[in-house]
C-alpha cells in the first residue's frame, strides 16, 4: 500500500460537488480580478491572461501554503489540500497541481470570451472537462491534477461551512413561506 493510499484511507473525502463549488469560487475570484485587464479593442486579452495567471497562482498556491492547505474556496467549503504524508504540500507540488488546473481554467476563460466560435469553444473547454471529469471515474475521487501532483483534497472542520449555511437559510425561508 502506497503512502497516498494510507492517507486516503485515513482522511475523510469531500463530495465532488463541494470540490467543484470551491474550485468555482476560486475561479470566479481570479476571473473577477483579471477583468480589470480587459481591453475592448484587442482580440486577444494578453493583460487579462497575465492578471489571471498571477491571481490564480496567488489564490491557489501562495494562499494555500500560508493558510494551512486551504484556498479561499476550500476554506469556504471546509476542505484542504494535503500531500501523501497528510501535510500541506510544498510550493513545487502545488505549482504542478495548480499549473495544470490553471491552464484548463485559462482556456475556459478564452472559450467563454469566444462564445460565437462554437466548436472552438468546446475544444478549449475539453482539457478542463477531462481533468475534472477524471474524478467521476476514479475510485478515490481524484482529478488528474491531483494524481500528477500526488495530492488529495480532504474534509476539515476549519472553514466557513458556506454550503451548510446556505442550506440552513433556504430551509428557514421555506419554513417562513408555509
């Protein structure tokens, strides 16, 4: 049994929708930060791409190292990234992990910017779909970027519990409507 399998068997794993929500929140934050670099006259948004790369690395690598394995999205949904020993991964592991994920996210931004292109848009979304879709077939629910970097995303009690708070608010509103 490898070290990664031992850690996997010991630590609780979050559901895929929670992982997607956390990554989506980080993606949205990086995208909003990069929106300041949009030039309406340019066909290719080089400044936006550079700002997105910097924001992605800041949010998904630097913040994770400084915040006990949690990005802002992972903190909001009570998750953290660990390595094969159950510790916070180093900069190299996180750089590999988020380099692959960030490339897919960057291509998704380009695809959304070219909505009229049809098939080109689908081709640009394909790397992100394959990377994250891998978790649906993997028995340990690991994405490709997790497999390559030898990291895991695990549940933790340190966070904001955003999903639980939203569920509670919705339940209270349903109760008031009756």
